[in-house]
């Protein structure tokens, strides 16, 4: 149902904002949750830009760093936090992909159940 899709979407956004908040806190101690929401939202919206880096890497990190610089962060710290966040996100996605690849019941669920029912 659409409620499940909404639930999983909100869960994904919550996880993303949480990872962003942890990444920001590693670089600046007084980073708050609103900064993490701002950078995750704007970097996600940046995927609509007609600018693509190598492997999709570049535009969202620049937007992330630009938003943090606008909030008063130093440019080097903002870029470092952007690269760290996207490296951690890539690692998490790769681990989940490997888990789904080798988990026996994941394939049967994916092939036998529609996403929207």
C-alpha cells in the first residue's frame, strides 16, 4: 500500500539525516539536526541539476559544502564533511547490497511479492 511506501521513505530520510548529523558532529561539535536536514535536503535536490560529475560524484557534494559555507562553516571543513558523508553512505549501500545478494530469503521476497499491493 501507499502507507508502506510513505513509511519506508520517511525511514530512509530519517536514516540519511541521522548519518548526516553524525558526520557533521565529527567535524564541528555544535552542529545541530537542522543543519543536517538542510544539507541532506539540498544535496538530494541537487540530483535534479543537469550537472553530472564522474559517477554522479560532485554536484551534491558541492551543494552540501555550499550550504554549510553559507551557514558559517569553513570551506575545507564543509567539503571534508561532504566527502565523508557520501563515502559512509556508499559503504552502507554496498554492505546492504552484499547482504541482499547473499541472503537466501531476500531473493524470494523480491521475486514473489509486488512492491505495491
